[in-house]
């Protein structure tokens, strides 16, 4: 769901990337179309999805704590998301896209519309980022764990097509892994080693 290098076009790139990824999964997952998740497989997929999200979250928080507050306004080039904006973007996905990938309710913390996302991401100090990474993740996890298993079986309409949670899980975690790589690069460019790599 996104190429993170341009704040103005990043949202469009994110959505375009998501659609490309979903189309790729649709063709690569043609076999999956005949094998729509049943209750047991859906529960296993959700369990693994949450495990991957837990791992991502521990790394996002470790990086957020390791980067000094004065570096949160740093950006690699004009028009590109700053460190703080990139963390807030991840938090926005916890509040909105990660729950939606499973048909859960998006958070009211971010109203609908691109301007609301811009406003949210602009509040990008270190305390803001740590707060929203923590609260957004908790919100997402509560929403996903609270879904009845029957709600995550079969297919649902998302991004203009019928998707299974196999497809939406891969798109969402793939996008978050991309942002983790972005923030690792930001940290390295500022002489900060990711805590888990020391």
C-alpha cells in the first residue's frame, strides 16, 4: 500500500500499490479462489497475521524509542515524509487499514478523507508517535481479536473486488514491512542502528 518517498503523492502511491498488490495476489492466488478460507483456516490465518503484526509493532516501537526526539522532523528530501510523519503513517494504518483488511471497524481517531490523514500525520513529535503507535496497535488488535470467526471466512468486498483474508493479510503486512524498511533506512542515515541488530 505505498511508496513512502513523497508526502504529497504518498497516499496515492499507497493506494495504487495496494491495488497492484491485490491484483497480483488475485492472479497468483487463482487457486485460492477455489479454496476460500473456512472457519478453521481463517482462525489460523488470523493467528499468524496477528503474530506478524506483533513482531512488526515491537520493532516499530524499538525504533521510535531509539531515534532522538530532535530527529523526528528530519526528512531525506523536501516533500518526503519526516521520521515522525512516517511513524504516524504506520499508526494511521493500525487505526484504519489493518482493521478494514478483516472487515472490522476503522477507528474514529482519523475521520474519513485524505485531509484527515494529512492532519493526523502532521502531529509527528516523538511523544505523538509513541502514543499513537501504542494506541493504534491496541485498537487494531482489539478489533481483530473480537471478530467472530464466521466474519473472516469466505470473501468480502474490498478495494473494488472480492477478497479473502489470505489476500488482505498479505497486502497489509507487506505494506507494513515496507514501512519498517523505510524507517530502518531513516535511522541508519542518521547514524542510529536498529536496537535489535546491535
